């Protein structure tokens, strides 16, 4: 039996539970949770499995996020605008579309001031695997088609923004 199968009510009643502190927490505390969890997972299961876990968790979160904060939306423009507004309002990041060819199964977007990596030291790899899953789920939830986001630039590789190539899986496979 699973103890923590995700349900939205696991997020709790913030107003009741934190009447003085509210819903805000410092970014370093969030990253402390994220990177210590990642370290434990990597030490037990390796980097590849940990990346899969983070991607899948991001994908689950992105789908739930869409259901609770974005929908209903009727057009691409409304989807993008509402997603931009909620991401900024929740202080997750500043979303911008660089290239939008949704009908052709391709989108390039950036997330500035990304919650997960903006301000981290430079590394020789991208770090936003959770975000890849999250963004994939947003597009899948909006279109009811399979999409895959891949980070192609990252703050941690010197880009100073996170850039994602988001492709519709069926169209990408047909073009390959």
C-alpha cells in the first residue's frame, strides 16, 4: 500500500496550518530540499534513474498544475498568457515563447529566473530535468497529445536562462 499517492489535498490548508507564516518560503530552503533529495536518490539509484524520477515527478506536477491553475483555456494565446501569469504569480519563473509552431509540433520557450537553477554555479550539464517533465505535461494537458520538453540551454551551462525545445512526440518521430 502506498502512503503518499498524490492527491491535491496533500498540499493542505495553508491558511489554517500557517496563519502567521503563510505560503512563502525562501528559495534556498526549497533548493535545500530539492538537491539533498536528488543527492540521496543519486547515491542509491544512480544519475540516470534519478533523472527519470525527477522528470516523472515534474510531469505529474505539471499535469496537476494545469488542472488546478491553468484550465480551462480555449486558445493557444490564452494558454500561453495564463501560464505566463500563473508562473510569475507563483514565483516559479518568467516564461517567454521564442518560437511557437504548435500546429507543426514545435515550440521553443525560455524560463528566466527559474526556480530550480537561476543563480546556481556554472556546471557542465543542464539541471532542469524536473522542469522538462513539468513543461511536457503542460503541453500534453493543453493539447491532449504527447509532448516532450528538452532543456537545450541552462543557467548552469552559462546561458543565464533556461531554454526548452518542446516537440510533439508523434510529429517528431514522423520527421526523424
